[in-house]
C-alpha cells in the first residue's frame, strides 16, 4: 500500500515549456486535489476532483489544466510554464470532503 | 475571504503545553474542524478532527466551544520534533466544502 505517490520529484523547465505531473493513489479514494506551496506560504488549492471524470477549479487554477480519466490518477498539466509557477506541488486524496486528506511527497518545480 | 484566522507564529519550550487557537466565525452547520501539521519539505499530515466539545487522540486534544466559532488545538508537553506549521481548516463552500489552507501557525519549540 503505497498511499499517494507523485511523479516526478524534481523538475526544471524553461519558460514556455510544457509538462505533466502525475499523482496516483491506491486507497480507492473518490476525491483528489492539487495544491501549490510557495516558500513560507500555506498551500493553495489549484484544482480538485470529486470522482472519476470530474474536475473543478480551486483558488488558483489559471495556467493549469487537470484530468481524472482513472479513479486512481489525477494529472496536472502546465501548457506553457512561467517563472511564477515555480513552486512545490502537492497532491492529496480523501474518501470525501471533510475527511482526512492523505498527501504525496511533493514535486519541486523550477521554471527559469 | 479567509475562512479561518490563527496566529502566524508561536514560540514554546520543551515540556510545555502549547495551545493554538483558531477563529472560524462563518463555519457551516455541517462542517468539521480539522488540524494538520507540516514539517519542512513534507506534505501536511492529519492531526485531529472534531465537530463539537472535546476530542482527544494520542497526539493532541481539540477543544470546541458550543458556538463553534473557534477551536483550540492543545499539544501536551511539546518536544523539539513538534516544531512545524499547524493548519486549522474548515470546509469552504466555494470549493464543494473542501479545505482551503491558510498560512498556518509556525510553532518553534526551543530547548
């Protein structure tokens, strides 16, 4: 039982490049989330999903897209990376809202 | 609009009890209050959750008054390893009652 895993752990992008971050969970959770955390700040919700095939915008969705084609996977895409997207990205999952969220180890992304 | 308000930072000494209070004046009737802990370079970790009165587990206690407009996380006899950021969360109706993390309280435990 691996819990929540994130791929990759680190990545450096040039401005304008694209990439996809993968989050996978093996707990059969319905809800999944993508957050970003800037230095010294709390986490900010980018997008979330309340079930397979659904996605919704969070606080800071601009510049990101997501997909939840399979229940266990939640993908976060950056179509044209910008330096302002340099951050640590965390994925989380839970059975439903108001329940304990399980977090992945994070992806550290730098955009130059 | 922030859903919760908590102190930005607190200092304590090893062995002391630490109480962190959070205000959530607009909490919804069906909302739970949840606290998370985050160490540097790690994702947040669930500590405790409650709806009203008092909840206790092996790590902490959570006190919630009858009006539920605030809550207090109590950490007994803290150690250096309790140095972390602590987040108080309630659901946000703008995001399907899912959590919105604020800046949290940075707790520093000194020897």
